[in-house]
């Protein structure tokens, strides 16, 4: 959990867990993510390779806000964005390498 902004390539190649950012994500957030996720309460300036933003479910938001509350952080009402893998990097095929490199 980061109470401020996160920098370049936060979550790079994450294979699990969550990075929770209460500020902005400066650049290339979630680059080459696999199974992890990056939660951002502020602005996302740019996404990394094969990353996408999804709207988390109400249940997921409640879970994150409960976790933060247990740490003494009131994050109720944040405009959460969740950065996850676009899953295009998961399926590399040598015969299609040029396309894969363009992701």
C-alpha cells in the first residue's frame, strides 16, 4: 500500500497480489502483469505493455477498503481503478513473434 503516487512500471511482471496506490500512477503502470493487479485511487497517466484498466466489483472494493481500514486508512469513496493483465503476453507463439512484439 502506497499513500502517495507510484512511479514508472509499478507492478512490472507481477505474478500475484495487489499493489494499492492512494495517489496517481505516473507511468507505464502494470507493464507485463501476469496475475497480480494494481489498484489506483487517483489518475493513471499511462499503462504498461499488455495492461488494461477494469472497474472492480463492489465486493472487491469493499475488500480493499476493509483492508485499508484495518491499517487506519480511510479510503471510502475512492474512485478505484484496477489495472490487470490484458493476457496477450500469455500465449507466445514463435510463428507469430512479430505480432507478439507489437503488443
